[in-house]
C-alpha cells in the first residue's frame, strides 16, 4: 500500500473566514450585536499571554466549523480591546459569551474539554453534525470493516490532513499499514499523533496492535506449537507463541484462552509474561470488545481464586 498522507485533500475550512473573525471595540456592535439577530454569535475573550486560551480557542473553532453556519465565532483580544470585556465584567480569561438578538444568553469561563464545548454549541445551535474529519474517519472505519484497505487509508489520510494529529485518524491509518504488513510505515504514522493525544485509547490500541503484529510476523505455522503442547501441557513458551499466532489469524478468543491456561498453570512464568501479553491483547482489542470483557473476567477470576 502506497503512502497517502501527501495526497491532495478537500479543505475543511472553505467557509472559516465567514464563520470565524476577529473583532475590535469599534466593530463589536456590528460583528456581534447586529449579527446575532440572524445567527447566534459566540464571543471568545482571550489574550496572547493566556495559556488556557491557547487550549480552548482551537477547540471552539473546530466545533463552530462543524456547526456549518449554525453559529458564528468572534474573537476579541482583551489586551488590545479591553472595554467590552470590562462592560461584561469579565474577571478572568478565557471567557466565552453567546449572543442572540443582541443579548448575552449563555457563557462559560475557563478551558473546557471538547465534549463540553460541543454541548454548549449544540445547545445554542440546536444540534450540529460531524466535522468533515469525523465523516472521513467513519468512512475509513467502514471501508476497513469491508477490508478495503486502500479506501480506508485514503479516508484516514485525508482526515489527518484536515485535522493534523487527530488520534482516531492516525490510529485508523496505522492499522491499515499493519494490515498491509508495512510495520515501518505504521510506526511512522503513529508519530503523527498530536502531543496531547499520545495517551488516547485508540492510539494505545494501535500501538498494541503493531507490537503484536511485529511479534507474530516470524512465528510461522501453529502445528509445531500444538504438537509441543500435546506432549507437555505446561510448555509455556509453546502456549505463548501459539497465542500470538492465533491472534494474528484473527482467533482472539483462542489466543486469550492459551494465555489464560498458561497463567493458571504458573502465573509467575517468565515474570508473568502470560498476564502481560493478555493485557496487550486487551489494549489492542479495545475496552469494549467482547473478548476483552470475557478475558478480563477470566483473568480476574484466576488471580483472585
């Protein structure tokens, strides 16, 4: 599979200039009070020295763009234009106000997570749809489910272009490269995730999936391991390698079963390697996967029996 990050992508911000503007004391009445008679206007009071502002503003911009015209965003630098903030009795920043028909109707202070900002905007706008990047990620997941790796990789790659470092898109593209056997490019793709999302659940799952794929690449056929286990049920190395091979073949339950048996025989073998490998499996499958839930219950039962 060829690299796709460099391919042309549709722009996600074609209307950004219309939806997001900077205002001044002189233009505030036009940009906010008058404009809010047609569409709700969100005002973001910020300053260059404000760290939380730098965290919040990109989130608001992203959610406003996702609303696709249902709301507008107006940003106001209170260092250059303090008068309006003083009139609204803004005590600290970031401070966000929502205006309708020339009047403030809602607001919040401080840097909120994206989920809360989205809820704020949805309440104001009466609901918003997915962002262009989110639509591409869903398309990528659907294509991956249908085993169309090229289409999936293209969708995830375009989403990364639109939202650089998006963890869901990076994880999706990483898995495409894993499935195609290009582990080097998969690892390079993981490096694209934005710094604040390195611990994202999807990124951790993709990292675990890559680790598993690399471990399984040279294992070969399962017959040898099965023969060894038949001769000696406590051949932990054979069970461990069989688990990796089964997982690579898509038999998740069978893979976990072998490690659970090994752990039950001797939980301290090779510094609890069976338990540690099970945890890596669970990370790769995801916390809501049925095998993860089943495996965690079985593991807990053994550990506390």
